[in-house]
C-alpha cells in the first residue's frame, strides 16, 4: 500500500517509487547544526553532501508532505547539463570564462547524479543517452544554428554534433524533422526513485527527516530558526530548499515565479511500434520552438511528453488544480501523433504536473549568508535535476566554509531582482505566455516571425 493522503496519485514516478508511508512529523521543538526546509533534490543533496564531508553533523530536514512531493517527484526525468540560464545569457552577464566554468560544472553534475545513485544502490534508472534538439521545420533552423554556435563559441565543439535529417532518422524517426543538434551530456532518470532513494540514504547516514511538517515562519540572525505551528528547530544554519514553494514563504514571495509545467505519459509501447520509431539510444528530445516541449523514453517502454504549462495564476498562487490543467494535458496528448504518426493509437495512462521556479533574470542562484545563517538555492527554471546536485555540493562547501571551483561559480552569491508586485506581474507574465505561444503557432505555419513580439523581446532581452 502507498500512503494517506494518496501520495502515489501525485505522479507516475511516486506511484512507482516504492513505499510512500510518511515518516513521523516533528513533535515539539528541537535543535540541530543544520536545519533544512524541503525534502526535494536540493534539500536532500545538501544533506548528503554535508554528511559526506562531516558525518557527525546533526541535520534536520522538515518536509510539509513527503520527500519528493514537490517538483523532484514530478519532473520530466531529464538529468540535463542545461542550467536554466543559456550559455549566451551567462556569457553576457559574467563573461566567457565564468560561463564556461559553469557549463563544465553542469557536465560533471550530470555524471555525479549517476555515480552517486550507483554507489548508494539507488535504482534511479540513470541512462546517459544524450539530448537531441530537433528543428521541426525550416522555421526552427535559425534557432538550431544559434544553439550550435553558442556551444562552439564557448569552446564545446567536442560535446555536440549537428545531424541532418537522414542522420537523425538513423537514431529516431520524427515527423517533420529537418535537422538536430545532438549533445552528449544528458541522461534520463526515474525521478521518484532518485528522490525517495536519496531520502533513505541521508536518513541512513544520520539525518533526521520529519515529514508532514509544514514550516510557517523562518528567521535568520543570531539564532536561525524554522517554525511550525506547534514547535521550532533552531540551528546554526537554516537551508531554504523549497524552489517554487519559496514564493509562498514570508519575505520571499517575489523571489521566484511559480509556473506549472505539465506532463502526460503513455501506456507501454510494444516492440513493433518501437521498431518503426527507432530511438534505441534513449535520447532526451525537444524541439527548437519557444514554448517548452520535450519527450523521453522510460525504462519500462513508455513515453513521457512534457511541455507548455498552465496559465500563471494571479498572486503566484500554487494550487494542485493547476497541475491538472485539462486543456494543456489535451494539447500534450496531441503532440505524440504529431511527432510520431505511427504511435497515433498509443494510449495515455497518466497525467500530472508541478511548479517550476523562475527567477526574474532566469539565472539560478546559490547562496549562504554567514552572518544570518541562511542558505538557499533556487531559480532553476525547470532544469533542477542535475543543478540541484551541483547546488547541494556547493551549499555544503559554503556552509562548511570550504573554498573550491564550485564556490566560485557565477551562480554563487548571485541575487536576481524581485518580480514585480501584482497586478503588474500577472499582466506581464500572461502576456509573455500568450506571446510565446503565438510565435510558435506562426512557426507551425512554416513562416518565420516577421518582427519581434513582446514575448521574444522578453526572452531575448
Ligand atoms: C512537471 C515538471 C517537469 C520538470 N522536468 C524537469 C526535467 O526534465 N529536468 C530537470 O532538470 N528539471 C525538471 N524540472 C524541475 C526540477 O524538477 C526541479 O528544478 C527540482 O526538482 C527542484 O528541486 P528542489 O528540491 O529545489 O524543489 P522541490 O522538489 O519542489 O522540493 C521542495 C520541497 O519543499 C517542500 N516544502 C515546500 N514548502 C514547504 C514548507 N513551508 N515547509 C516544509 N516543506 C515545504 C515541498 O513539499 C517539496 O517537497 C521539472 C519540474 C516540473 C514540475
């Protein structure tokens, strides 16, 4: 049996991640060296990396539902070396050398997820098949060329290859594809088994994980503290590891924008149909359109189709109904036959969603303020599977006052400006969401956009 209150229904990944029975909630108050808010990848990797360096540390993790309830138990399963901020954005903001170092660290983070999962016996189905960014139609070719040039400019010629239509179809046969950029540094994982496995590992290593324990207040200063309605945890350092949910916490409401990203999952696909499609390399696949779309193969022969999210809700409201936005799920189901006409009769078994956290400048941030004892990492814009590993290592080193290549990355200490207050935020975000969809629709009609729309100006600023 899974557990009350039906955590298995949150996503296919949690449904197939084993026992979900909640661990005991915090009863009263306690003390720790480090207290972590949130048992997703960020919180758990931070605990893991701290304990790996200092096994005697007393670490408490407080989770409002169960480990993996947030994006870490719901995502698309791409363990990608993209950080959410493009190489060209990082280059513009921090210079070529810093952008390159950030990218190299992301390459390592992808491998580190696979390495630790194997070393700790976590059955995360890690499989590094690379990534195909596909131009579906001539209108998407300029974006593909731009992505390739970005890699060449940063000196990563050896990590990516352009494939023409024939070369691509030797790997996977995608309707309407005219070319693709293949990059090596991306793996697929089973997100639920990774996050639940990590939770077991840190508990085995001595961390105290309290589930169904919502934090209502936090405070830094001389005595950093995380508070529940019935108690508190005082610690030398508190780590706020709640990503999109940070927007619901006092004094962080405008730090990130919570935007719901949605997924549908097929029934297992039979061998004959796989033979028609190819895709033996298990590459992660997306197109070059502006609104997100992506597909991947699971280790049990299903296809994940993910993409465009639900409309932004006024006041950064987070609400599970947004994870089940019917019109978005319907449009995702239509993607499969459009990409693979021979799979048109394959049925869908699951649909879910979750919130990603978008910082105002699209650059993820990792910081530890020694004076206030507050550490945090967030703003991954839907790219947190590998990034959270990097963030966990970096936060551990910052908290333990170690200096390394990681602690000098441009994400460290970076602070994005806050999102606008409402109603400006709602008006701007809704306009951008609609604008991006309009640009994609024009590309779908095979005519490149004639002039820059509001959305293009927003994303290309
Ligand atoms: C649908 C979807 C698809 C995605 N696809 C990909 C992908 O393919 N590749 C990729 O790299 N990234 C992807 N992402 C993003 C990635 O999943 C996240 O960036 C990553 O999981 C963030 O991890 P986290 O630990 O920081 O946050 P979370 O996993 O959200 O963890 C935060 C935790 O904090 C808990 N919490 C919140 N508030 C409180 C509180 N007040 N008190 C106590 N606990 C609290 C939550 O319950 C949650 O468990 C996707 C995200 C979604 C939603």
